[in-house]
C-alpha cells in the first residue's frame, strides 16, 4: 500500500478526495491539511503552467504535466535522456522521448477491456496534476492522475476508477521514479505498465545492454521467441524485444564503460527498442540520424496482466544511476 510518510500534503489531499469525492469527510480533511499545504519544504523547484523543473546537487530534471513525461535529466550539466527535436509538447499527442508513462496497456491490445484504447494507453496522453514536494534529499515531487483528468472519450473506453501517483526523486547522480497504482473502485481490473525511457548515448554502434543473458525474449522484429545468449546485447539494426522476468539489474555500456545502472521493483520485464532508420517513418522523430544517439531500455510489467482488486495498490519503482 502507499506509505503516507512519503506523500506530500497535496498527495494526501488528492488521494483522499479521489476516494471520498466531495463529501463532508473530504471537506473536513481539506480544512485539516489546508493550513499546511503552503508550508512545504523550500527547495529549487520551478513551476510553470506546463512543466515542473527540479534542481538539486548539480543535477536537474524537467517534467511536462502532459503525460507527467520527464523531458530532461541532467547530471553536472550533461543530458542523459534523448528528446526528439520534433517532439510535440503542446499536449496534442504523446511525447517522442524522455520518459513517457505507459498505462493501462502496453502496445495495442486486440481484445479485452483495453482493446479500444490507443497504443500504450492514456497516461501519456493526459494532463497530470502537480501534487507538490515530499522530501528534501533526495529532492522528490509527486504528480497525480485520476479519471477526472482523462478525456471523456478515453474514460468511456476504459470505464474504471483508478488513482495514479507518480513520484520523481532527484539525487546527485540518480533518478528514481515510482508509480503507485490504486484501485479505489468497486470492481477489479487488469493493467500493464512501463517506463518508456529514451536514454541519450554517444554512439549506438558502441553501446551494449548487459544483465539479460539467459532471459526469455519475445522479438517483435523477427517475430520469434528465444532465450538471450549474448552477454552484451548490441544494436546493429532495428530492435524491438521484450525480455521477460529479468532477475538482475541491467546496465547500459559504451566501449565497455558503464553509462547507466538500472534497478527495478515490481517491473519484472525490460523492453529494448531502437527503430534504426525506420525512425524516418515517424513524423515526430528528428533528426533522421537521431537513432544513433538513443536507446530505449524500458522497465515494465508487460509480459502478463496484473489484476488489482478494489482497495489494492501496486507500486513500481525504477532507479537509474548515471556513471559517466
């Protein structure tokens, strides 16, 4: 369940009012915490109508409210994420790059309750609420999404009650993201979720992903299933693979040196994706050579469906450490 110790006053208010609607108990709760909301910890947080930027210990992270999409993560001034030069940031479509959030379906379902949803669901297509700060060090903020934040069309396509709390925690050389998924409704529902992280890399020809040896793979390009035999998974053409039930931490290396270390909790699967020259078929992928400087290593729970009963909460966490 959600630890209230790690919720901001705004997050507690959001969770409560999402559960209790506008009843007398919710009004009491609002009055109870209202005087504390503006006594938040004072740290370098810049907020505009469209985004929130955190700065801490020489690092920074910028989060777009549309999709709660992380657009930038810098360590000592050096960008760690890839963002397409043609990414659309006005809320009219999903963002190409950074860290898009996938929920409640990965890819495009052909049957079941999510079949009428767009690819990767609605979390990345909806505008989230900024809920405030929770801790000083690491500097942590939270964002919230419920049915009231989703378009009527998408609500009708997936008519379930849900509460998502997305936490972003910035350290000197780490970025931790946590997605808390709660079912406050009266019926159970199934979901998939994933952090679609676009890592910036110096040269795709020199990059490898480690920690996947012996893992079962669903290869979407070759349309085959097999067990990964390589110690170093390299990229020399289009790659789109789901690695299932990955037990070990995963690393991204360049010329044998580790760029990123990735650890996961309740995100058992890892997707590795690079469109190669097929990126030219994507209108929002620029420059055309951008595939040479990006690799998606995506922590998720997508090889099966997770069922969430009424009142239950599922918390997924990813921690990325930048080493170079």
